[in-house]
C-alpha cells in the first residue's frame, strides 16, 4: 500500500511538473507571438529616437587615420552637450590643444595665450570649425544608414547591448568625402533602455589600404550638466 501511495504521489508530481513546463513554454510562445524580437532597423530607430529625446550627455570622440601603414590621431576630445545647442569640448586636434564653448551660433575658444575669444559660426579658425563638425557629423549621418544587420550582442560600459552593423549612404563631413569612401558603421545600443552608447565609423580609401576609424562613446544621458561660457577678455 505504501509503495502504491508513493507511486501515485510521484505520478501527480510528474504531472504537475509537466503542467508547469507546458505553462512556462506556452506563455513564452504567446509572449513572443505578441512581442516578436526587434529587427536591426527598429533597434536603431529606437536608439536614435532616445538620443534625440535626451537633453544632455557627455561624449568622447577619437578619429584615427591609417595612411601608408602609419597611424595618426586626428582628433581626441571630450565633450558635453546640452539641448538644444550648447557644447563644451576639450582635447587635441592635429596635435593642437583645443578648448571651446559653442552656444548657438557663437564660438568661444581659448587662444594659445590663454585668453577667450569669440566669433560667429562660419568665421574664426577652420581647425575649430572642422573639430566641431567632427563632433556633430557622426550622429547626424546615422539617419543615412542602410543594409542594417544584427551583428550579435555584447557588453559596453556595464550595459548588455545589441551590436548593429550597417553601411552609410554618405557622410556630411567634407574632409571625409575627399579622402575616404565606403563607410561602414557599428552601433552599441543597450537592450534595456534602447540607448546608443557607442558607435564606430570605418572609412576606406579607394585604390589603397588607407583608412579612417572614428569612435564616439556617449555617457551620462540626461545628467545635470552645466555649460557656462567664460567671460571674454575685453582688453
């Protein structure tokens, strides 16, 4: 009798376990039917929407050229951005130190003597204008991505991210247009909040192995970042 009772109890447990398994996998099937996995284009679309909705972030931008087998750091800057049009950037470009505020159409830059000077967009040192363009163009060009594919998943800055790969139909930076073509792009977009944390642009030169690698890392989304330009030297 005791053996029969145990067999019946084990049988009920097995049925219960099987029922729970069916319920679990059935629930997953229903959820996946109602919420299908996101495609690469939808992931990028959500990532760009969230980037444009942010009111502030920090970023680190580097651009490295490889010409005739020699690597050269073109730009290495850190920056802050506040909506809608306030930037602060500091670093080096073409081995020259650079520190500047961009407030709307006004550029405020520290000159080699340490004084702050101001000029309107379209004026002033071309080196600064090109560096500002370096800061803006990797993001503005993302709307021209095509041939998007999910390249897998990976971690970046503690985030579980989708890695999306694609091609750029073109770039807005005139310097890049002259020397490099055929731009490929790789994006890291986190799976939880769908935010863009890193992008890489890789351009090649037609007829040679010369290349350009631009990397942009974004952090501190919607942080309270204060961008207060300095007082100008009136002397």
